[in-house]
């Protein structure tokens, strides 16, 4: 069949707009703030074999396991997939990325043939297990984390399997989860309708051949991008600190990247073995992290479909911290993305120095829960606003201030301050850029943020998860490291407790102030090459101190006028260069 | 003779529509004067006077109303040429404005930078003060901070000030003290106080909107003051009204004090015009699309009411005032076609604009645009573009399409032009999908009103892509917004936050908030000379299920708010939630939360009347010009197609597709799937064959 190249463009545009429509259904209808406020979900379309057609990736770390699970489901049910089926899945030992992220798959049939799939996956408020919400730092095996859901049909041929539905939701604490899963099914129905309309219009043969052509043209784009990276083998490593069990424990992520003309391989064979706690990745959470980091170094306009991933190989041996062996605990796995990204950036900084960023601030997050005496109701709040540090600087562009971890890359939003005070019993005292937190550089890192709030209500629990309190975001090519993450509880009696990065603190009294610093991003290039006028502007704005301007940038600022002292600056900069 | 004039200032042209009781409306277009748009406006008035054989002084005496849409505020934000603004905000929270809740819109693009804030950090002054979530004082206001801020602002030459404190939606006591001090210190500064301007919850939304108002306030004030002086100088004694983003108009004085209401007013008159044109034929719903040189605006109207949003943005900055929900995408006559690295054809969003313009303008543009493709396909006549004022160069168009599209794709230039035409139509169709499907409406149930210079060339193909059976091309389609302005009523929005569970509502408080807003509105409309019997109030509530984050706006009646009739309100909320999102939690008994009370007050204005034509029979022969070769997209071949002079088509004339209808300012392409009927006002209705009887009934044949 002759390919209508214009129709290929048309189909690509339509796939994208269908996944966006699926995404809107979830934003507007879900009730868990993790979904509707933070948009911790993805939607996607897959072909009959489970290959990616298009995705809308609000939180990229979730997105690149939808395809592998879809292929697994096709294989698992074989010829027992019927029109009207709806399949749930979260199991990390059958390609799931994190067991809090539960996916819905709906097969799409046309003229009695399985031609495509619609899928939606979201981070659920609870999926059973030992601890509400699934973050159980004490877990040593999967059953202590959540209910395992390997592929299971909750609808077959359009009929609800009530027994199966009840079995699943009998094991889940919060009622809103069932409502949110219904919303995900609704999202897949919207996707199915969109694909069927295209098939009715163009017919199956045209659809299939043009889809293949789309994959090929996307693959060509990706290959052309990879071809711009010099051939060679590049190694990088990063450290994961504290497994939640043994203070001072450390694990290395080691990646060997081989660029061979138009193909690239990420090999993690030298990475340290898995931990015996929950700080472990699964293959798909780790591979997602690898892909999303690499995608930031290529043309952002490349469509996201199977063609994009074809020239990229990712090898992660089982038994490593990035691909833990059954039945390990793995809930922390998504949060191994930041150190994984660090290892990749370090490796590729030698190959494509102008396209990598310096290190990003690592995630450190708190979660408060308790009883709101104003409303006589329980509440849970994830500290999105406090966790967002800076990204690393890159060639010609400063890091992004207050963006948050690389696995979301600015896709997760702060709570609005006034809504935060309506919905929790806390009083927000400060949420501002943290001056001098960014790594200095010709391009500085993004600024981190300081947050302070007074805890109210009763029975307050504070949970923390993350990293970044030992090693700051790193600078590159002469750029400086940034600042560390920190969470402290200042009790009303004057004592201060600095939390660990995987902590659970119970019975926090009202009046305690939670103080968080999310560090900045690393600097890029020699800070002495930064334009003194920019440094002066930042001093004037109070985000760089007069002292730091002099120490780090060699820019002497008159503390009164806030203007650059040209001569002193020249002298100072010349001195160091000698 | 009494005239009313609608004036829409665009990037290239300033459009005028002149109406009177007993004559056909007249269209004028003059070149815009971006440095001072009032110059182009006055030029247009002079041209009109000349056309009527009068000098401007005699002419302007007959003008009772001028409705004016201006983009001076929009441009001030886009080009960062607003006023130097200082901000007073609560200590500890000075960066909310710049952080924008920590979003990076392009997640995979590490070269994508944050927007520069309208107020730099050193002019965002933190003030010691704090109210809690109920508006009760946690920390007293430190007036010494205010004086320090005043000193800084004076030193820095600030000409506009914004005040936004935490939780001030619940109580204005600290903001009003701060406002008093600032007025005393800076009697001439432009001041916006958040608890007055937008007393609703959501700190980032409020601070961003408040700052935007101060940033553009002095710009609008200067512009309108100078315009009024110019109009006074020629003896204008009628009423001047200014278009707002909410689809209503407002008197200049009120616009100056609330300058941000004009920020996205550019396309806002389009939907208003859409309602008027389609309601003539008995429709209550429609979708309007307006395709100009660089952008394409789509809006949806349901029950004669355009969709409204409070989640608007300008240049990535939140603008949280009620405004028409208009989807704008980068698709226009000037949109540039290109081939990406993977060999796929794309159109836009880059545009060649009017300078250098499409390749066929021969003004230096060498990149192939939508207009070039339209020319290659025979949809435009090289000798009759803009009525022949702009000659088009066919060879330049071919060359651009060949070099940039056809050769890289291994096609001939016609095939490539057809591809460009198709891709841009798909892009525009997805803009329409966004405003319909994504908002829960099926576009097939709406007539498509196509406007703008380039809109009618593409309307049929957009409609086919979406399976829309009925299309309307208004007679004034090329100056659609100028026409819409004359049809707009005065409109004012008010909002107050009252955050509580609906069941715990304090009836007295609830009622008094609405009555306060109503009093304020009536006073305002009275100052705009609207008699009491021409005022309409629309009451609504922002409600949600407990623990949800997105509210649903529900309209209620006067009786319901006076009686604080919770059960009636609940009965309205559940089905509305169900309609929008496909489910309700009525059976589960989930409690409902109230967030905001809203009032929309409308002052009805007299609408221009259009002259009706006599029935002329079906035969369009009088308007027949010639036949020319036109490319038919679905058949993928050229065919000789009849061309009609649109100005000669009469009421009742029927044209079967394929056909071309040419007017001076626009060309309508009727594909073979559609038939056209001309209605008694000179507008065209296009429809698929099996709708003919229905359409004839609607237009009264």
C-alpha cells in the first residue's frame, strides 16, 4: 500500500490529542490530590501488540512501563482477550514500575480483531499492605507494601466481575481509590472511542501501514539524534545513601553507556546489589528513569511512540538495586531516578558537554497526616511545595528555580498556599527561594526553596522519603556544587529533631514547626566567567549574597549601591586566572 | 442619521463596522498604528467621514456609540512594556508570584526558562502581618514596613503598586490599611488592592492577577485618556465603550481602574457575534472559529452563553478573572510549513505575519505559508486577493513550496500544497476539539460559524474533519470581532469567597454577600447610564465535593440565595457534576463544599439592526463570475469550479459545491459535500445535502 505521508502527520496529531483527552478526564474527576492536584498519572495508547502509539506523560517516571506491561498482558491472556474487557495491573514482578501505581488497560477491537489498547495509570492513595499509602520503610518483601495485582480482568466481555472487584477493594483502605479507578476506566473508554473513530474513517489496513510508517519515521529521528553523539564508551556513577535500615549505608549505581553510530546502550551490570529494605528499583521504574533523563538531551519534539525507543537498549541485571529480585520490597524505586540520572549525566558529560545539565536537586519529601480538629476529620498532605529544589545549569541557560525532582521535571505543582491552610490545620510561615542555595557557575544552578510551617491538629505523623542530605547536586565543568536537603522538626519545648531521609515520626505535638530546605541545582561552567551584571542583579534581588558574589563569582559588589565595583572585580578575577 | 461604530484594533489592520438604522452595515479597514493605536483609529473615522462626503466634525456628531476593542494591555504584557510596579505582600511569601507554583511547561526541555516576573524580587516588599484561614489576625500589621516600602518605591521610581496579603479574601483589614498608607504616600500611583479587585481564594491566582492589573493599568489609562481627548477634539458627544475579556463592554473610566479586564479581550467579541448571527436562524448553540494571519481562535456557545473560565493565562502568567473560554492556536494564513527531522510535514506555529509575509506577497518572504498553499490549490485568485489590493505572485509560492516541502518529501508542489492545506485544517480541527470534546460537548451538534480573513477558505474542511453538518459564514465575517463589539452588553463580574460546608452555611451572611455585590453592581451600571430595568443579575456558586480540588460553577436563582435554599442548590449541583464529569456522588451522600459566590451583572444595550433583503429565488446566476481550476481535497484532483461574486448573492440564492464565493475581504470555498444558501441578511449557510429542508425552514424560505 502506498503511504500517504500527510496522513501519517494527521494520525500522529490525533493520537496525541486522544491521550490528552484521556488525561483531562483524570484531572477533572479524580479525588485523591496526588492525582488531581499533582497529576501523578499517565495515559497512553498502544497497538495490538502492546507497542507504544502515544502517551501523555504528566509524571514521566510512570510512563515507560505502560508499554512493557501491555506486551506482558497480550502474552499472558493470549487468545482470551475479548471486547469489553477491563484489566487492572500493578505488580512489579510482571513489569510494573511501582506497586502504588495501578494501571487500567482496555483492549480495542475493530472488525473482530484486537487492534489497539487504551491505558491509564495513576498513583493510588492506597493499595492495601501494612501501611496506609504504601510507603513502608520497614518493608523487606513485597507483601508488606501493597496488594499485588498481576493482570486481572475486572470486566470480561463488558460484564463487571463483581467478585474480583470486591476482592481487590476489600484489601484497600480508602473508598476514594475505587472511585479513582473508575475514573481511570472512564479515561480508557474515551481513548477507545477516539481510536475507533479513526479506524472507521480510514480502515484497518491504512491504520496499520501508516502506524508502522510513523514508528519508522520517529525511529529515524531518534537515530539521527543519537548519531550526533560521538561514538564511544562512557562511564558514570552515583551513590544512593541510606536504605532506611542501616544508618550510613551506601550503594553505587554504575552505568556504562555505549554509543555505536545510531544506537545507544545503557548497561548497569556493575551496579551494586539490591538492599534488604524498600530502597530498590524495578526494571521498568529504572528504565523509565534512564529514558526520561536521556530524552532531555535530545530534540524535545520527537513523538513518543515505539519508534523512539527502538534504538535505545537498557540492560539492568536482576539482583541489582535498580532491578531487585522477587520478592523484594521496591516502593522507593521511583525515587532512585535522581541518582540514576546523576550517573547518566556524569557519563554523557564527556560525550555531549553542551547538552547535559549539571546535577539536579535530589528529592526529599515529607508527608503529614493527622486529625484536623477544626473540621473533625482526618487529613493527609504531601509536601509538594517544600520538596522542589533547583535543576542543574546547562550550556547557556541557568538551572530552573524551584522545579523539583528530575523524574517530574516541573510537572508536579505546589499546593496553593491558601488551599493548603484550608485543607490542613497547618499555618504556612515561609515558602521562599533559598538565597545562596544554587551551585555557582557561568550558568548557575536553579534555586532551592525554604519552607516553614506550624503544625496544627492532633495525632500528627510526619513521614519522610528521599535523599540528598549527604551529597548535594553536583557542579560541572568548573561549576560548583549546590546545597543539601534537610528536614527538621522544631518542637514547642525548644528541642530540634533532624529527620533521616526515610523516617517516620509519630505524635508530633501541635505548635511544632516543620522546617525544610530543598537544595539548589549544580552550577555549569566556571563562575568567574559569569557576567558580573547578572551577578549584581541577583545580589540586588537577594538571592546571592554580597559575600558569595565575591567568593564564588569574583564579583565585588558595593554593599550600599549594590553595583559592581569594576576595577576590584577585574583584579580579583585576574588574580585567580594567573 | 445615527451611527454606531465597532472598532477592532488588530496587529495589521484596524477593522471598523459602521451601522445605522436604515442602511446596510459598512466595512472599513485601515492600517494599524502600533506605536499609538488611536492614530489609526482616528484615520479610520476620517476615512468613513470622507466616504460619506462629510468632514469629521459633521460626521462624528451623528455617532451615538463607539465600541472599541484594544490590545494595548495585551501588548504591554507580551512585550514587557508595562508600568514599573511595586508589590506589597506577606512576609515569608514574597516569591509566590515568580514561582508560579513550580511549573515548567516543557518537561523534557532543559533550555526552557521561567517567565521573568512582572515585579522583580527587590520590588516585592515583604510586610510583617498575617491573617489565618478564617481571616483572624495571627500577627498585627507593621506599619513601619509600609513606610520603608514607600521609601524604596519612591527611590526606584515605581508608578504602579499592587497589594496582596495572605488570606485577604477572608478579611481586608490589613490590605485596606496598607492601601490607605500607599494612597497617602503616592496619590498619583496606580493602585490595585487584591481584596477589592479579586477577593477570592487561591493566593497565586490572586497575586498574579492583582499584579497584572497594576502592571497594565497606567498603560491603559494613558491610552484611553489620549483617545478621549482626540475624540473630544473632533466633537464626539456619544458613548465610548471598551471591550473586555468576559465578552461584555465597560465604560472607559471603569476600564481604567480595572485594566486587566481588557487583557484577553482581543478575540472576546467573536462569540458574542456568533450568538447574534446564529440566533437569527433559531440556534441557541454554536462554535465560532476566527482564522486570521497568525492565530486561530475557537469558542463554544451553549444556550446563548459562551463558555467562561477563570483559569486564563497570558504569556504563562495566571489571569484569574472570568473570561470567555477561547482556545487560541498558532494557525493562520501566515503559518509556515516545514518538514521535521523524521520527514513529517508540520504547519506553524511560526508565522510569516504580514512582514515578510507569505512568499506569494513578494515582500521578501521565502518560506511557504498556508496562503501560498491556498494559492497553489486555486482556492485564492492571485488577482483578487483583498479585492485585488494585494497582487499574489504564483511563481514565488510554487518555488517556496517546492524547495521547503515538495522536494524534501519527494512530491510535486501541488501534492505538497494539498498536504499543507490538510495538516493546517487538522490542527485547527483539534483546536475545535479542544473547546468542544475536551469540555464535554459533541461538535457535530453545533453549527460552525467561520470568520476571519482566512476562515471561510478552510471552514468546510475543518467541518468535514469533525463531521459538522452546518456551517455559517456571517456577512461581516472578515471583521467579525468589530461586529461582535456592537452586539455586546455591559458586563461586570464580582466574586467573594465564603469557604464552608454547604450544610453549615450561615443564611444571613450568605444572603448579605450577594446583596452587597448586587448593590455594588447596580451602582456601577448606573454610573454607566444603564436604567434599572435594563439590568440583569446572574447568581452562581463555585461548589465541589469535600476533598475535591476543582470546583463546579452552578447557577442559582434569586429566590434560592435569598432563602439560602441549600436543598435546591444541592439539587442543581449533583446533575451538573454528572453532566461535566460523567458521575455524581449523590447516592454516597458525600458532603458539598462552598468556595465562592459569584455575580455577573449585565446592562443591556440596544443592538444594531440589520437590513433585510427581499427573496430573490434560488438561481445565483446574477452573481456568477467565471470558472477556474480549483483543487478538490477529497477527490485529490483539480476541477473547473464556478466562482461567484459574494456581494451579488441575494437572499435565497443557492450554490451547490464545489464552488468559490469571493468577497473583497474573504473567499469562501464550498467543497462538493456542501451546499450554500444565502439568508436575508447576506450571510451564507453551508450544509450537507440531507439538511436542506431544515435549513430552508430556519432561514425562512
